[in-house]
């Protein structure tokens, strides 16, 4: 379990006196993931010593991979190339590739050349697959056997090669050309009579992903079919790797964060402790886009300056019409972005889903508009301003919901990420249309209002 | 792989002619998850026939569990109690409990009494654990052996009891009192010499969750320590169940959806195809809260009616100040809610994280405010309106970022969900304060503006 703060203090003291071997012995009694938290409290010099201690007890890799990716980048920057290479050299290839990818572009080749040659070759091969593809997160160290082997032979093979294998949840069965033919779970293998051939045990035509497919698709397949690992094939069926569930959990976390961030207009590299100036730079482009849409809304208000001049109270109710429209749009947007991410839309018609949101928005708009109109009438004693508020809110909340549902689908059709900046776009629509509808109606009603 | 639309049509035709056995044979050649998608296109009568076909080939449970939970509820409602009981009776206990939980409260006891007695008893026991707890999603069918057994004996035990076990990624080692003492992975077990005792193979003091702890914590532990299953203990260490990674993936998806929904003020029961009126009811309470905060903002504008009356152009720029503040707040909010969910805040000081957002917001506010002030000056030819815009945007974007970062933390300190309605609260702050700052400053500057 996690280290107490007294333990943390004791370890810091030991580090400062240079007793790294003793630190290693203390930490060996804890899970490496618990040692990871130490890095965030230490000075650069202390964290280099801590890394040495973990390297001696071979815990460095396990500890570091428990850190959030963004913090890990900072820690890795402090460690010297050769020590980093020692740590990475002990990791399985997919994880080594992940560590390597966290280093600066300039540093990657330097560390790569210091790795053991067989691993360096494997990594060179894996580095060809684009970031975010199944190929980039797969492990090439899986067990694949011909279909005629028996369960007993397969277990013997496992026992012999087990140390070098990474993903042994499933044994894959291949034909003479290396094409993926079937899969046998470790559990089935143990339960089977030793002389049973694999082709009798295997499930044929297993689901797979292509090496270039999005990692998100591998995660969706694992989730849908309840798999612990998804085989990765190339050139129409040759088995080249396996993506395992621990990596897929990371993918699921990442994709959820990405969707979340993109709706709000935040760059995926951000996190709570990212450097301030990097965050400012990342967010500024979204702020500029938002500024553009805000000026759009402002110029619509400017069209109605003479109306506002005659009836300044309209300025009081403008934010209500715009705000509630934005609220309705954001609600529909959220349900739609999440529905796309979870694959719910594969189970029914897209048009029906958009239509539903429009009807929901219209009904909410009618209800909220009615409440607001009555309050406005009571407050200001003029029913016609209330009528303008009611109609504008009805229209704006219905349109907001429609925009919230349709914008992610439009973005997807245009081959953008469906969540990308969608929050900014939806409020742009509801602000501009809200002002147009409300001030436009009020202008029409001016003679009735008696202003 | 998924069924083609020609196959789907053929199956519908077969269903309508009552050839369920043949449908069963066709579907047996596909993964059950692919048959699940059929349910969404069928009439209630057709889907009952499809269920019969799947029940005959024992694929019904695997097919149904691939459906999104919300769609599944509708399908389950169409199936008769006894057929449902046959299907549920074949599932492992944690999954049976999950299916049961999707039925209406009234229907649960009826179906429960039709299940085989041993399963019904197990379910009664599991039903005591509250929804969302580790106990409610654990399986009670795990393998635990005393520490003196050998690897060979453990494998023999696995082979004998394997069919009834659900989670055999790990073998758990218990002491004489049933207290959890260690864990051996299936992989280690296969690789070990058969006469090696478990206490030499096991990793001691394994991480675990208490039966009453939040399922989210089990998911966080599996993710942090890269585990395929997390043991669940009761009364200080007695092993009572195991939560497996496939269930934890569902938990991760659910929790991400929940956070997403709560920020926007959407109820967790919603989805793209939920009944319209249910969605309207769910969202309406959030709309009312939003209406309340919008009236708050409106009454701040009302305080400045005489200022607006003298200088109606201020109404044009109000939405820019409020909108950009909301944007800044939402960006910080998103980073903070996600940081809390991913545990990033455990790796550093909370105050520092909030301070960072404030500084980011102030810098973005200064930049965006400057751009806007210059444009306003160019557009309207009056520098003092520009100065008011600049100062108000600087203050509002800084305050928005502060509120976005602090509100989730405050909600958590008050023992609410940190995401709950946070989007609505943040824009309430930025709307009200934005109007106050901008119209207040403009009022002060009125003599300078010359209105």
C-alpha cells in the first residue's frame, strides 16, 4: 500500500546521505507503483538518486510507468541517457517503445543506440507504425503455434519460452503461411487433455485488427467481445502482434480525456501540472476562435442598437435567452459525443437520434420559456416582452439541441474528430441565434410593447 | 465479423417463417456480440423469436451482454420471465446479478425465484452490496488455495474445477483463517516446477479492495498496478470475491460518461435513444437551476439599466466579456475534472494546481482582452470602452479559470461528485461577474467616455 509521509521523509533523508542501496531495499517491500509518487516531491538531484536506487532493484520501469504520462516526461528529462537505456532495455518492446516516445525527438535516436541490439531492432520495426495505431501499441512477443500441435506440447512450449513472452492470455494458432487461423485461451489449454490438437480446441476466425487501424478500434473490440488481448494482423491475415488489455485500458482513459478536452477546446497535451506557458499557448488558438464567434454574436446585437435604445430592458433578458440555449445545446452535445464514443449510434438510426434531441430541446424550451415569460411579465408588467422571450427561448433551445446533436455528426462526416471544438461551435450558434431571435421578435413587437 | 445487411434480411425472413432452429445455426457461425445488433432492428415479436433461437444455441447471454445497457433494458422487457431465467441461470453470478439489476424492481423477485437454487442463493448474498460497490460487481467463484499446496496440485485443482471458475487470471493464496495472504499469476503457475509450494511462488500482501468500496477504486487500482483482477476482502482481510478486468473496463467507460454528463448537467440514465420524455424530465431540473443563475446574471444587468440607457453600445460587448470568461472557466474545469478522475492530483499540491489555472486564465484574459479592446476602439472610435472591455475580460477570464479549478474541489470537499453541475456553476460565475465588472467599469468611465 502507499507510502506514509513519515516513510517519504525517511527516504528523502536516506537519498540525501547517498544511501541508495538502502532506499532500494526499503522500496522493494512496496509495490513499485507506490514508489512512483515519490518523484513528484523530490528535487531533480534527489530524483536522480531515487532512480538509481530503483534501477539497482530492477524496479525503475515498473515504478515509472505508474506515473501519469505528463509527469513522467519531466522525470525522464532528468535522467541520463545511459541509465535510461538500462531501464528501457529491461522492458518488453511495446512498453520500451512507449517510454521512448515520451522522450524529445532529439533524444530518441541517442537512447535507441544504447539499447541491446535485438530490442533496438524490434523498436525500429515498431516505430514505423503511426502513433495511435494498433501497430504502435502491440507487442511482437506472442506465442503462435501450428494447428497440429497438442495442448501438452503447447504448455511445454509456454514453459520454455514463457519468460520472453508478454501476452500469454491466449495462444494463437497459425497456418503454414503464418496466417491467423484460431485462438485458444490459456484457460482452455490448461483444462484440455494434453493430447488434444490445437485445431480441435481453437475458436476459428478470431476477431482481429489491422496493424494500421486506430488503437481506439482495438479497445472497442476488446470491450465489445470481452477479450484480454486482440491479435494484430498485416497484409490480409499474417499475425504480427498482440495488443493486450492493460494497454487498452490506457487507450480507453486517453480517448475519454481527449473527447472531454476537445469539447471544451483544450489541447490533449494538457494536464493539471503542465507548464503554464505551454497551456496558455495551447488554449490561445481556441480563445481566438471563441473571440471570433463572440464578435459574430456582438455584431448581431449591433444590428438592433436602435431597438435596444428604445427599450433598454431587452439587454437584461438577452443573457437568459442565450444562456439557456447554450445549456440545451451542451446537454445534447454531451449525450451525442458520448454516444459516438461508446458506439451506441451503431445500434439505431442517426437521424432518429438527432430528431430526438430536437424534440427534447423544443419541449425544454417551451417549459423554460413559459416560466421565464411569466417571470418577465411579473417583473416588468409588459406581456409582449414575455411573448418575445418565450418564442425566442423555444426556438433557441430547440435549435441548440439540434446543433448539439448535429455538429459532432457533421464534424465526423468532414473527417474531423466529432468532439473537436464542438462546445465552442454550439454556443456560437446559440448565442448568435438567441440574440437574433429575441431582438428580432422584440423589434417586431415594439409597437405592441408601446416603447 | 459483423453481419451484412443481406444476412440481416435473411435472418429476419427466417424468423418470420418460424425457422428459429435454422437461425440458431446461422448465428452460431458468428460471434454472439454480432447477433446483438440484430435486436435493434426487429419488431418485439421478431426479437422474441431471435431470443428463442439464441437460447437454443446457448448464445443468448453472450449476445445480450454486448448490447449497450440502455438498449438492453428494452430488449429484456420483451422476454418472458421463464426464458429470461433460463438465460440468466447459465451466466456466472456477477453477470447474472447485472442482468437482474437491469429488470424493473417489481420483476426482479419473480425472475430470481425461477433461477436454480444455488445461483439464487449466491445472488441473494451479492444483492446485499450497494450498487456501485466492489461487492456488487465481484464474482464469488474464484480459486483460493492454502499456502502449502504445490504448483502441480494447484494446476490439477484448476483442471478439475475450471469449468465453474470465472476468474482464473490469478490464483489466490489464503491462510488457515481464509485471510488473503498472496497471489500467484496463472502464468507463474505454468512456468513453475510442479513441486514448488505456493508460498514460494506467491507475491505477498497483494493489493485489494474492501467489499464496500467504490467500484471506481477497484478500477483505479487495476489501472495503476496493471492487474487483470482485483481481490475483494471483507472484515479485515477475508477473501470473498474477485473483480475482473472485463467488468472494470465497463466501470471505466461508465465513470467517464458520468463525469462528462455531470459537467453538462445531464442525468446518468440518458443515452442517444432514451425515451424523449424521460430525457426531458431528467434535464429539466438542470434547466431550472440554469434559469435561476441566468436570472441572477440578468438582475446584475438590470442594476446598470441607466448606464445602458446612456450608452446602449455596451449591450453589444456584454456577450463577449461573458462568453470568453465562460470559455476560460470551462477549459480549466475540464482539465481539473479529468485530473481528479485520473488521479493526477495525487501527484502534487492542489493549491499549486488551482494557482496554475488562475495564472493561465489571467494571461489568456490579458491577451484576449487586448485584442478585443483594440477591435472595439477601431470599431467604435472610443478608447475608454476598450479599456473597460480589457479590464473586465482580464478579470473575468482569470476568475473563470479560478472558479473552473476550484468548483470541482469545493464540490468534492462538500462530498458531492466533483463534476456535478460544475459547467452550469462556472458559467453562472462568469456571466454574473462578467456583467458586473464590465458594466461597473463602464459606469465609472462614463464621464471619460463622454456619454
